[in-house]
């Protein structure tokens, strides 16, 4: 068990290291902040001065090693644009807004998605099943950008029930969480429906029925328990969808999270902030997958036996 | 992340306690302004771009203000004089203007000299810093209320230009900034403006409170609080206006018809920006940046490209009529007499044939969106259709401004054109220099004749003759078809029913402190 965990941690570190190289290279492919920071009447001398100030006159490999060395010491550099604020501090200060939104969206999708999935499976072939499948199809195909604006118009402008956007108390979470969660909700619904159908047709469910176990107990204890294993498997991916989806949703809903920070720093070619955002997100992916692994050990007896 | 100084935190807590005690409706009115970005959200004039002026203009005062016609009005400086052929400027300061922090006292020459020196410092991130460095040599304290600026080169428009409200030299309290040390960039601002920043939540909200017990020398605002919200998505800003969550927000031309018929109205800043198509590779005075292979290296082709486009129709359809056909790449009063190119596709075909392009040619047009400037890609498509009509086949390449700007300023002989938004410069000569002087990285067109004309303008000391020279340059740029001039466009704001009288005259000058509360 411990050996397994240590192995996973070592893998995580390698993944982070590789990611740091990839993002370092990628962010440089898209240009540099110099042209953006220069005023319209700037001269060649102004440009050279700015390049030197930003340390961009150094060869690429040296810039990377400097970045890596500093990052190991916890120094991710200063934002090129945001008043030279510490990049890590900037990212961490935006993190709670994103995590709370992703957390609430994930919770909502899990509860509703599992309920709908079970409903569709036990009412297979009926109108209810068709309605759930239609909803799932819509959720997976509607772009979140469009969906967000439609929800704002309906619930904030037309009905006046909820605020259009912004960051604040519980009511501010409803629309962005719904927008962020709908894709995953659809995925979970389809996943649960499929695995419930498989479980309901399995030998052990047939046995339970023959033994006279009530239909409720068959569905909830025997079938659902086993059907949730694939959901757990995909939890890490779902969480990833939430964080990456945040780039669009946070922009539409003026949500001050890391998704919008990522977008804004890319538009400003703010290398230190781009690198830090991506590394922090990567770290969260790895952490989420690690937790999923551990959960897996806890719920699936076959895994426990193997490790 | 919230920035609150201990003093201010106590003040805010005290104020909220008072507000709870005396909570009666109508005593505290809040104006909510939704804007696309806070930019760096730093609070000192030199720690970021001019986009922060939307909120900083209410916190800092400037030496010189402008009236609706662009004439100089006294600001923190009540009078000023230029000597030594434009190389020495003396500003006489208004006395007894208190800073928002008691420890700072009133605005003195020390504060003004410090503010100017700080903004031209090497690590300044202010937009005009580099050009100001080229002009300003030193700022000298003559006495408590007199500052003298010694220039490296003549600047005949320094007062309304760099020292004016349209630029970034907001006057800070020297002792407060020095006490902040390294943290000055993230410190809460202390200025002499009508409002103080009471809270700044990163990426989300900036709250300004009206200074209590201070009769400001310039304005007496109706709103006790102004709340700025950063809302990047335009559709969301429009929804905020419709839901009554925002009182003022910039909107796109596209949204105007949808807002009509409601209790909202549109207030436009007139001719504040100028969509234009800049042709690459015609920096003719620099062999590195001149590309003679471009068909538009020939002036007749450039003129044809101007004649071929029905700009008025584009204004009516894409800009909801909010603009006029452009005679230049930026709105400059001295160019008012310059006639824009009329729509004349026949003339365009003739000119192309004369230049040897009777069968037209292929070209690339790069485009991107900005705020304002959501219409640029559509404008590119419309122009491409008009050009196709005279045989010019355009491939449109959508991109983003950072990449296109980097390519544009790369110093290479460019072979493409781009849509761009031209902005008025506080000092029109800076705008001309940025667009058309060889030494500017951004220049889109240069010529030896133009260099001579620019040098002549720089050396001219008589104000009337300077205007004449500027007009002559505008006419030359027009005749040379230096760009494909498109629109002198307005900048529309959606305004809600809680706001009474409010208008906005020019870009770069933000007067939300003058918004009146509706009766």
C-alpha cells in the first residue's frame, strides 16, 4: 500500500517536471509580452531595454533552468503585467474562488447525475428514460459559453431570480455551477445508466431477486453499489473538466478564479503567471487522481486483494 | 485578495458601523460601473497601463484638464507658462488641496515633481513612460507651489499633453509612497481626487468612497460610492444593465438595437477611436521594413483600396450609424478640413489598371477583436467583399492582438495588412509620430517627405503655424493613402435609469464622478 503510494508520488513529480518544460516551451511559442508592454510610439532602444528588464535576452535553456531553480525554492517569479505581483501569490489568491465553484458544481452533478442515471435505468424504454437521455444529449452538446449566456438571460434578466454574474454568496454560485456542471452531469447520467443496466441484468442481481430481496434493495444496494465504480474511476477526469471549463465559465460570469486568470495571462503573454497557473492546475489533477486511486482501493475489494 | 491599509480598514469598519446605525434608504447611493477589465489593478500611476484610468481618474488629480472642445482648463495647476522655445515649462499649483491621507497634508511642488520623476523612471510600466523619458529631463521644485520642468527637446503641448488628464501623470503623495517602500505598487492609493479606494478585490470589484468632509475643487459628485466591476464578457455586461445590476457599461454596436425600447439609453463618446486598415511593409525610409513587392507599395494601389470601399454603408450596418467616414487614421481636430476618400469603385479600377493590376492581386488581411473593437473582424469581411469587386482577393486571417502586434513591430518587411483600432492621442503629434515616424516601431507608413514635414512641425514654435503644419501632414497622409482610412467611431455606453445627466467627451478621460443621480 505504502509502496504503491510512494510510486504514485514519484510519478507525480516526474509529471510536474515534464509539464513545467512543456508549458515553458508552449508559452514561448505564442510570442512574448514585449510587444504588448511597449507603447505605440516606442523605439528599438525601448524594446531592447524592456527585453533586458524581463530577462528575455538570456538563452531559452538558461531562462528555463532559472525558472526551475527558483520554482523549487517556491519562487515562481513576478507577474510581468500585474504590478510585478508574486505569480504564485496571485494564482493562490484566485484558487479558492475556482475550487469552491468546481466543488459545488461537482457535488451537484454527482447527486443529480446519479439520481437521473438510476431513474433512466429502472424506467428503461419509458418516457422518463427518453427525457433523461435527451437532457444528457443536450448537456453534452451545448457549448457552455452559449448555455451560460442563455441562463443569464432567462434567470437574471427575464425572471430576475438570480444575479447575472459576480462573486458572492450562495445565489451567485447557482448559474455558473449549473453551466460548469451540465456537461459532466450528462456524462455521469449516461455512465450510471449504462452500468446500472448492466448490473440489473447480472447474475448476482438475479440471485438477489430469486432470494426475495425487495426491488428497492436490489436497485440501491446491489446494483447501484457496483455501478458507481466507473463513476469513481472518472472522478479525476470530471474534476479536470471542471477546472478547464472554468476558463470559459469564469469569463462569462465575471468569476475571479484561476480560469479567467489563465485566459488573461495568456492574452497578456504573462509567462510567469501562465506557468504558475498551469503547474498549479497540473498539481491539482495529479492530486485528484491520487485521491481517486485511494478511493478505488477503499471501494473495490478486487483492487485491495491485488495490492 | 483584498488590499486594505490598517487606517482604512478602521475607517471602513467605522463607516459600516455608522451606516448600520443610520441605515435609512437614500442616504448612500451607489453607482455601479461594469467595465471589461481592471488591467493590472495596481493603484499607482506608474505601475501599469492607462486602462486603469477608468477608476484611477477619480482618485488622482491631474495638473491640467480639458473642456469638451479639448481646450486646457486649470487643474492642480492654476496657470503655467512655456519658455526657452518650448524647453522649459513652469506650473503654478493650486494651494490648499488636501490629500486623502491626513499625514500627507496638501499637494505641494515636491509631490508634483516626485510624481513626474516616478512615472519616467526606468521601471515605470506606464504607457507614455518611454516617450516621456525622451522629452523630460528633470522636474525641479522652485518653491512650495511652483514646479519647473526642463525638457530635452521642445514640447509645445506639454500642458495638455503629458501633464493633461488624458495621460497618466496623476499626482501622488510623495511621503506616503516613500513610506510604502517596495510595496508601493500594491499599496492603496493616496491622491487628491474626490474619491478614495475603500476596497479592491482582485479581478472582481473596486469600491470607491466619496471623501467625507472634503469640498473637492473640481467636482461635487452625487454618488457616495462608485463600484467598478470587472466583467470581460460583453453579453454579461448588457444583461447587467438590463437586470439593473449595472448603471453604466460600455456596450458593442451590435447590442444597441436590443437595448432600445427599454428604460436604458445609449450615451456615446464621439469619435474616440478609429477603425482603420494598416498596410504592412511601407516604412519606405527603412530598407529593413520596406517591402517593394507589395502591390500597395504603389500609391495608386493604396488610393484604389480607399476608393473601393463604401465606408458609409459599413458605418450604417456595422456601427449602427455611430461614426463618420474617416479622413485619417486617428481623430485630429487639425485634420477637419481634410476630405475623406469618396466611394468610387470605377476610379479604383482605373487606378489599379494604371498601376498594372487590372486583374487585381491576392493579399492577406489579419484581424482581431478588442474593446472597443469587437467589430474589426466583421469590418475586415465587409472590406474584403468591396475589394473583391475591384479584383483584390483577400484571405482573412483571424488572430489575436498580442501575436499580430508582435509581428507588426518585428522590424521585418511585412507582406500583409491588418485591421486596427486607431486611438486619439492626448497630444496629436504623438499619434502622428507613433503611426508615421521612422523611429517608431509601430509605424505603418513613412517617407522622406513626411520625415521633413515632421521635423518642420517639431521645430515650429508659432502655435497657429503648428496647426497649419499638422493640417498639411494630414492632407499628405490622406493623398498618399498611408492607410485605408475607415471610420471615426463613437464609443457607446449603456446607461441605466438611475443615472441622470452624464456625458463622456473623449477617450482616456473618465468622469464617472460627474454622473448625476436621476431625480
